[in-house]
């Protein structure tokens, strides 16, 4: 009887995990890092493209870097396969 309760509890826990809604993807792939005076500055991770980010920091100073929290689609070929980067050895 005790084993039956453990099995039912495990099944219920598994069902609740599989029914959880998926997390929302962060579509913003690029962050602008602004300089600022005396080590201040700011960060804006609201850019979909690198070109958008660079247009924002142009003239006011700063740089663009990949968003560490980006959870959107990865780059793929037209067939849906990941693009492989070739290493030089």
C-alpha cells in the first residue's frame, strides 16, 4: 500500500511538471553598454539586431555585446540545422 502511494505521488509530480507552460523567450539578442562619467553608465538589452544597437550607441559612446539572457532562436540554415563554426587548427 505504501509503495502505491509513492508511485501515485511520483506520477502526479511528473504530470504537474509536464503541464507547466513554457517560459517566454527573450527576443532581444543585443545589449548596449553605455560608458558614462566616473565609471557610471548603463545597459540596455532591448535590441533585436546588432545594427539597431550600434545605431543607438553611435555618437554617444558605448559598445554592443550579446545579451547573456537571450533565449530566442539560434542561428540555423534554411533546413533548420544549426550553423557550425569551423575551427582553424
